[in-house]
C-alpha cells in the first residue's frame, strides 16, 4: 500500500463511520469523525476532499446549520466540477448538486433549487454518469417543480427518473418506493386523485414489506396516501392512516417535527369534515406552531395550513381572522410559486369572496 493509498483508506473509513453515526442520529460522533476526516483529506486527493465536504454538509444539515450545509455542498460541487472525466467525480458532483438542490427546496427556494439541478444535468451531459445518480437529480427536480407549481415540468422529471430506476433496480427497491410516493403527491397536487392512488399505495406496499409497519418512512407513505383517499371519499381509512402515522412520528421524531405538523394538518381537514371543529382547530394551530419553529415564520409550506385554518375560521363566522390568515398565506406564496398554483388560486378566490 502506498502512502497515498493509506490516507485515502483512512478518509473512506472515517466517512463511512460518520454516515453510520448520522443514521443513528448521533450528531456528536458524526462531527468528531468528519473533523478527523477533514484533517487528512487533502493528502488523499481532490475526490477525497470533495467527498469529505459533501458528508460534512450532511452533518451540518443534521445539526440544523443550513447555511454551513449549503457552503459545504457548494464546496463539494466546486471540487468535482474539475473531475468530470472520472465516473467517481461525476457521481460526487451529481450527489452534491442533488443535496444542494434539496436544501434550497426545503427552504422554499424553488427557483434556486431548479437552477442548481439543471446546471448539474448540463455540466454532466455526455459524461460517464451512473443511472441512479441521474435519477436522483431528476427526482429532486420533480419535487422542486411540484412545490413551485410547475406540474408539467415535474411530471417530465419524474418520468425521466422512473425510466432510469426501472431499468436499473428490482421492482421492490426502496428508491422506487420514493418515486412512487412522489408521483402520487404530484397527481394529488394536480387534483387527479384517482391517478394518485395507485403509486401512493405502491409506495406503502414496497416500503412496508422491506421496513415493517412501524418504520417512519412507512408512516410517511401512509400519511401521503391518506389525503388522496379522503378526496376519493374513503374517509375512515384516511383517518386511520393519519392517526397511525402521527403516533409513529411522535414516537420516533418527537412532538415538534415537520412530518408531525403536516400529518396534523391533514388530520384536521378530516375531523373538520366530520364537523369536529374543536379538534380541527387544535390540530391546525399545533401544525402552524410546529412549522414556524421548524421552518421559520416565512416558509411557503405554512401557506396551505394557514389557508385551511382560515377556512375553518370562516365557517365559524370569524371573517376578520380568516382574512388575516389568508393574507399571510398569500404573502408567503406570491414570490415562491407560479401564479396559477392551486393553493395560491384558492387563497385568492377566498379573499375575493370576502371582498364581495
């Protein structure tokens, strides 16, 4: 073994241990391991430096420092932009761009996310890329496009990802479950609930078979299926799935988590439909409080919950409160999504109705 091989192996071992610590939610150990890897990465070559920066970004994101995570993902992409003749360099570059795009999207910066992801595809066109890495970029493009209201573009990106995954993976692979989950979410966003049900149920079936019924990823699939079933009139199953998912999220993540908030909001819609406005209001208010804590008070993901709470307040003849909530929701969405986005349209319609 040469002197260059030894630091490369040491870095690789430290990074693998760091990823294991992240999987175990042991952020303290993950930070210690990444610092040790950073101390020797420069002696192991540019790809080791890039890989260390990428996983360092994952550590920073895990501890909640999104600004530092963004810087590290950008560093990883910058280092690998000059290594695109090497398949491993392409793999790292696409992964860095995917993670950076996902980070922008999670912060409500949908246009910025799409720019990063399109740039990744442009720079690697004709390069020796791996299908799964390209599929990850296309999938994230689909997610960003859906949130921004560019539904046709999102559908195209998802189709690209699906073709790559189906040609590469077995039908029960968890990465296919993720894509089916997203396809169901896109069809739901477009209001095509019948088309949404099949991929959403496929996601549940694949993931439950692999991970078991109590895994949080299975709960996320069930929570995504529930609003689809509610719109199709299958209210009892929808409510059962949401209460089941909520119990898993609260047990696994704790009471203040993004998935908990979204599940509470969807549960509120169902109990509101059953005329239990007291529980519905409690769920909506708790969802808003969690999202404000987790995402901040100006994140676009707050808008649908605020609008639904406004609808409940309007039913109670509290029109001033409803109008104020819709005004806040509209302000959150106006610069983040397309003008014809369904939630923005619904908010505008509700506010126009109030004025008349």
